[in-house]
């Protein structure tokens, strides 16, 4: 179980991993100290292991920088829930083993306690006693995520069969 | 059964069978590239996978363009890491000063009908030549480099038809800003955009690449232009006419949407802070005082763009309270602009000209913005915090708007100074 951190629509990769920290991209633990700084400066300091990033439409638009989902994962975020995701960011999340869940996030409020069940496709909002269902990932992405990301997938299969 | 879209045809050729939108397939990749912001992580992913070589090193490029030259020791170390790996593997290195990945790829490598993956979101610039070119993250591109393959979902296509003569002072940048304003920043997420119509047919490859470059700003996977006579002329100019082939969607292909734009009604268009779809025509904008004008990038740093800006600046002085920075997209563009006097025009007008590369757009060097500063840039993106201080404001416009703004110190209509 973890608590929700609410974000709005159009959270760009420049808000998640700002260009002014470009020089930290080969030092991910340092870069992670600035995760989502552009949107909520207090987030990196206060986020706890198992928490959820909960956002509106088009989360992760912009650059292809995989560092953006990587540092969200480094600080312990369990999953990103959004109404919709930008294409490259979505793929990057799955590739690095961070669940990106497309669902209606309107009813989730700041600090609500959430529980994620990937197998059943359900998010339980413990604070409100509500359940939110979400559609399964596309099969190929589900397999990549199940195996822990694309690097692990390639190591396991020795090729890119899908 | 209906005909095929350009995307379906190209992807079909690369997986050896007929495909339709919605299918998920593994395709052979013709060209893979990374830049210095994404490349180090790509190499680390290859090391983690245990594959420290390129499937086809002659078709793999490491571009050092985001920090060109490096302003910090951390980035110098990243550069050394990439140079060293390129040396060991035979991967092509395009070092600092050669130019921006997407533009150099158009000049030297991209071919109509190719599948190109790049670890940079603006890889879709390659669509200007009819290549299925798309941006991905470091791990996806690591796999493409190591195995020569990637997986993708065949996208549905939105056909964007632009007809009519572009009015004076209105350019391809205004077409794409108008389109994104209309369909929004996620209006084409996961889709292919395909551009057609007589306006598009009349655009140069440089002007097309401005549109293709910004396809991702509407969320699209690619922004494709069917290769035509202009494509052949461009490739011939680049000394590789043999790369040309004709390729187009079938007449009866299944397009998910058909978007029509009348070019004759367009005006100079500006994207306002902090999203690309926050567009206004220049007439709607009101007075915006500017601290910095930036002309360049993978969107508008080509010779044609520099010519447009220089024609407005020639014989004039830039506003005394405005800094003007010009960054050519590539070494070739830089040399041509040096030889034909364009660079001289910029310097005489009071602008400064930097090394070819991404320049100020990536917020790393060569024009970082301070607290409260306002910039008018020809780049593709204006997100909060992109160019330095998060309290800076970035407006996007064409090179003509940039030059007019340079003269007046506030965002200005180029038609009034042309």
C-alpha cells in the first residue's frame, strides 16, 4: 500500500527530469533528488517507497529521456497512474519495469492510500473504499513488464521474439 | 481488402508480410542513433544485456550534439564514454560541431522507405524524406543497435491535407503550429501523421522537416511525407540520389482521420508558454517583450531558415535590449551560410553565431535562460524549465518571426518588416 501524489495534465519530461540537471544523467541517484521538481518541488524529498504518482492526461510528453521514468522508479514509486500517457514515456516505463497504468484518476485524491493488483487489473482506494479497474497492458508489454523490463526480457529470450 | 497506408507499406516491407494498423510486429531497423543525452544510458543497457557490439555498426550513429562543445566535466566524461565505445565497436561517431542528429541524418543517412529509430523524440524529422523515423528511449534503441530489430504497433494514420498558396510571411512552421493548436499536444498520440496536398508538394525538404520534426509535439509516432520529385532533388544535392525511391499510400488506403488546412488562411503563429498547443496568431498575441531570440535547432536551423532570418536582418541592427543567438543545424549548413555571407549578415546585425548543434534548446549551454526571462525561439518545444530557469518563458515561432522580433525587441509580425 502507498499513498497518492496528485499531478495535473501534460506533465512533461522537462518537469520530471529538468534540462538544468542534464549533467547528472550518468549519476542517476543524484538526478533522482530532483525528480518531478518542476511540477512539485517537495516531491523528491517527501515521497516514500511504495507511493503512487497519479496524474491526468498526456503524462510524460516531450523528450525520449528514459531517465525520467528511471528516477521515478529510483525514489520508490510503485506505479504511475494516468488518464493517458505520451507514447515514448509509456514504452520507457514498461521497458524499465515501472508499471504505467491507464485509468480514470479523477476519484483519487492527494494522499489517498492505494493498493495495486496488476493481475486482476484493479486499484483499490483504501481511503475511500473504492475500486478502479483498468484494462490489461497490450500482451507484448505485459510480458516485458512481467519479466522485469526489456533488458531482462532480451537476456531471457536471447532475441526479440514477441 | 482496402489499400495500404505509407506506414503499413514501410512496416510490411520490414517484417516480410502484409500488415494493417493495430498489429504488433517485429521489424528490421535500417538505421539507429543516439545523442549524448541518451547515448550513455543506451550503452549501459547494451552492457547489461551482454551484447557489446552493434548488429550493423555502419548503420549506427552516436551524435554528440546536445552539449557541443561540452560545458561541464560530467558531460565531457559522457562524451569520452561514447567516443570510446564507438571506437571499440566501429559505430559511426558524429562528434561535436558536426551538427544535430536529425538534420545530419537527413543530409547523410536517411532514405525513403527506411525504418529509423533514434533515442531522441525528434527523430520523426526523418519523415521529411519518407522514412518511418521514430523516437524511442535508450533501452529500445539499445536493442535496435544490438539486434537490428525493434517491435512496434502498426499505427493508424491521420491524413493532413494542406492546400493553397502560403501567404507572404507564413511558413511551414506556421502550418505545424496551427495544426498542433487545433488538434492539441496529444491529438495524434500513437498515430502516424501523413502530409499531403498542393502546399506540401510545393515545400522544400527543409520546410517539410520542420513539420515532420514537430509531429511528436502532437503525440504522433511519425510525420511522413511521401517521397516525390523534391525528395529526389534534395538527395541529389546531398550526393546520394541513388537512395531515392517513390512510395505513397494507396488511393483506397484506410485513413482514420482526414484533417484539412487551407494555407491561404494561415497567419504567423506563436506557441505560448508552457505548451506547444497553446497557440495564438500573431494578431491575437498582444505585446510580449523579449530578452533573447534563438534561431536554430532540428526544427528550424537549416540554410533556408537562416536565409529567411538574414533577409530580414540585413542592413539593420538588432534591438539593443535583445540578445540574438543563431545556431546552425549542421557543419554543412554552417559552411554554406559562411560562404554565402549569411553569417556575416547575422554578425553585422549584432547577433552571435555558435557552434552547430542543439544550442540553447536543450537547456545545457549556449543561451540558458534566467529567472523571469522571455525567449522567442524557433525550436520545437517550450515546456516549463526546458531552457534553464523554470521561471523563464519560451515562445515558439518561425525564423521570420524570430528575425522581426530581434529588430523590435518584442514578438513581432514579420510581414511588417519584410
